C-alpha cells in the first residue's frame, strides 16, 4: 500500500500539514499527540488495573434513587 512513499512524498505531506495548521499551532498539536500516546501506552501496559473512581456494582445499587409511592 505504501510502496511508493519516498522522502519527497513525506516532504510534500509535511508541507501540506504546515500550510493547513500553520507554524504556530504545530508545537501544540505535537504536544497533544505526544500526551495522548503516553496515556495510551500507560493504559495498554496496565489493562488489569481498575480505575479508582469507577463505581463497583455494590456502589451502583446503593446509590440508586428510590421512588416513594403514595
């Protein structure tokens, strides 16, 4: 699929990205992508750890509202 991708093609793609996003927004975009990748790597490395904020089944049933019927 990417057999014909050479250095010139990559250079043209980078130039188009620079024109679309502008030089001032590229560092923020790169920083955001880097943070997203680090979060993804961390989550993939620890798939069995449950989040501390996640409610358990017991918490969900205890927090369910009760409806008073007349």
